[in-house]
């Protein structure tokens, strides 16, 4: 297996705090978390990120900025236009900048992907046949999220070789909805959640199987098509089937 260190820390000359074009709420141009592609890099190590596809955020990197190259080979580790970026800002200082190679359109593992073994998933997604998934391969084939993807990769890559290998892939897949929910039938998920056995799920019961606990109430309301305050088997099955279908 090729081995790359997926985390490389660099200190850059003291350049001061970051600047923004305009003011907005915490999710807008003043957000302490900046996510998007790099659209420019200056000779003085100032990078501009198109945050949320809308706001140009100019970040001045200091000697204290931690730069993390996520799942990429050593030859690619530099500040480049087009790279994906996730920057953390605190008290006007860029504390960390996580960089990823550009990710192409999502790709499908095929119509029978939910029936694949872990070894088969790895074989299909490992495009360069190096024995593991780099960040781009993970994002394209398994888990596509510019917000959480870099963090997920770093947490999963326990041996820090820049790849999610055979021993690490099971943990990654366990947190991916289409894989997790395809391990059982939608009916089995329903019966598991129906604690009192009354044939419907209330919000508390639904939350035990919901993909995102923090958003369970809103998802419950959307899933409850007949608005009777509970989910019957058909409604719950449709919810689970949609999660499994996200693989395609």
C-alpha cells in the first residue's frame, strides 16, 4: 500500500488576521467556519475562499495557522486554486485550514452496491489500486460532504497514511446512511424502533433510528404524510428506502 501522511502542519510567516468582503450572520460572510473552493492565492499567503458559493472570504494565514492536507499525496500539498478548503476562524485569526483535492461529480458503485461486501466496495472505489481510499475516492464513491468530509476522513484514517484502508473502511461505512440502513430491511428497522409494539412510531421511537438525531423532529414531520402524529409501517419504510437510495 502506498503511504502518505494525510496531515501535514506548516507554519507560515506572520501575516495578521483574515478579512471579509461584507457582514452577515454566522452562516454568511462572517461565519467562523469557511467552506468552499479556493479561488485565489497571493504571494503573501493570503487565500480567498468562495464560502457557500456566495461570499468571497479573504483569509490571511499567520505563523500559527495549522494547515492540514487531507488524504492527498505529498506532491500535491500546496496552496492551489481549485482545492477544497475548510477554515476555522477564532478572534479574527485563521486557526486551521484543511485542504482537499478537487472532487469530481459523485459516482455510483452500481445498482447492487448495497449488496456488496466491504472488500468489494474497496475494490470498486479504489481507482488507482493502491489498496485504500484517498479523500477524492472516498468523497466520490462513498461519502460526499464538503462540510464534514475532511473531518470524517481524518478521524477514520487512524494510521495517518493518507488512505482509508481495509481495516478502517468498516468504521467509515458504519457512519454512511446508505450502507448502514441497507444492513437490515426497512421492516426490521421499523420493528426495532417500535418499542411498545403498537404498530406505529412516535417521535421518540423514530429518533432511535433516524439518520440525524438533531433533525429528527423536522424529518418526522415531513415523513408523517397523513399528519396523524405517528409513522405507520409504510411511512417508515419509505423513509428508510430513501436513505438506502441515496447510494445512487
